[in-house]
């Protein structure tokens, strides 16, 4: 049925929030967008909403309704099917098409059409309920309250889901972290090594690995105690983390007093230079060691660099770096030694 009384532009409460957010979150008030071109119907609906403590935002046609929807982020939409520009079904379809993941605003159609086909068309367009004109104030209030409750439940569910997502992210972060040093743990290192190995294999890029071991750490613990030993490992872990410059690089506690520094896209000469910087940084910490030849804590480092290929596994890279670390220990400690040769799987 066509109405003959166009509503005046600017009636009702203007929006008080920018696009992209729900008005209730900013002001605490529930807002209902009323898209209706009849002045009489607008006035009656706004009055009923205010009696329910809901703030009406009024639009006289479909295009203005879409603008106010984007500006206000209403909690509920009351939408006339017959409008002077585009019909309510088209408005509903555009609103649903523009909703992001997890977004949903209840849409209740206002219409004098009561056929099953009209009801089906409204639901298909994205509507959630129907109110038949002339409006019954009791039925109107009941349905608006029901839609408001559903919207509030949905908001609480989204909030809970967001909180759970944050908790899960934190748990994942903690599960990948060594509790003492804050570096990556062995499990995360193994996963990152394999991932970077495969990535560099597809691009024919080198992968470098530094295996680091604290020299004479058992005598250090025996002399100064485990608490002091833990603090020593934390300070060395910080020195290693300082060497990480890119997202693809990773400093990890490999086990006990042994650390690993994964350096994808790093050549052999670059890796040796980084290893010497790491060794020097630990030396500069000047951690006193009563049972070390030089009187302070030092670090031995084994360096291995390979371009991944089908005949070479990441485990082989670890073995080569370990062998180089053994040579660094054998040659007097407090030095970096680069692996030579090596192949196979």
C-alpha cells in the first residue's frame, strides 16, 4: 500500500557515532533505525520505541536509511517494504551484503502485505521478522524486545568468542616460549626450522644455523648455584634475541645451556659475522665465572649454512652445526667455527 505522507528529513535523534561501530557500545543506549516514509507511522513507531527506552533514528527513504545504517551502527532496523526510491527488500539485501564476518543487525519488516510469498521474499532478502500494519502496540513491543534480546545475546557471544580467541593466542604464544629465557622453545624451533627450510628450498635460498653453548656452565652452576645459573642463561638469551633482526629469524633455547639461532636467507660469510657478533656480545656482558680460565662466561658457536635440496634435510643442518660446535669446544672454546663439507640426508 502506497503512503501519501512523506516524512520530514532530519526528524528523530541524529547519530552520535562514526561508521564502523555499534552505537550502544559508545553511548550505552540501544538505537533502532526506522526506515519509513510515512510521517504518521514514523511518529507512532518512535513514540513506542521511546517508551521502551530505545532511541529511534529516522530515515524517510531507502538510500537515507543505508547512509544512517553506515553512520550509526544501529542495534535494530525497522524497515518498511514499500519506499519511494528502493524497496525494503533491496535495502535489506544491501545491508546483509555489506556486513562483515560476525556482524549482524536484526531487521524487522513493516508491511501491510501478509501473503506467504511476501513473507518468504522478506526472509530471503535478509529479514528476521515481520510486523503487519496497522501496528499492534503490544505485538510491536513484544517483537522488538525479542529482537533486542537476540542482538544482546549475540553481542555477548561475540565478546566471549573474542576473549577466548585472545586466551587461545596467549596459550599458543606461551606454548612456543621457553619459560626461563623468553626465547622460542625447542618445539617451536623445530617447527620454524622445517617451515623456513621448505620456504627457502622453493626459492633456492641459503639457511644458516648457529648452535651456541655456554662454556663451563656446569662448574658455574656448581660454584654459584642454580638461581645464579638461571640469571646467566636469561642474560645470554637476551643477547641472542638482540641479534634477531627479521621476522623469519628465530632465537631459541635448544636445551639446558644450549641455544640456537636460525637465520634464513643468510649466507655463510654473513652467518660467521653474526656468530662473532653474538660471541662478542656475550663477552661484553662480563658475567663473572670463578671457575672459567678467563674468569668470565663465554660462548662457543657452531655455524652451518646450506641451500636446501631434496638430498639434504633440516636435521642434517642441525648435525653440521653441532659438529662445528664440537670443534669450537675442542679448539679452546669462546669462538665460532664454521662447518665444512657435509651432504646427504
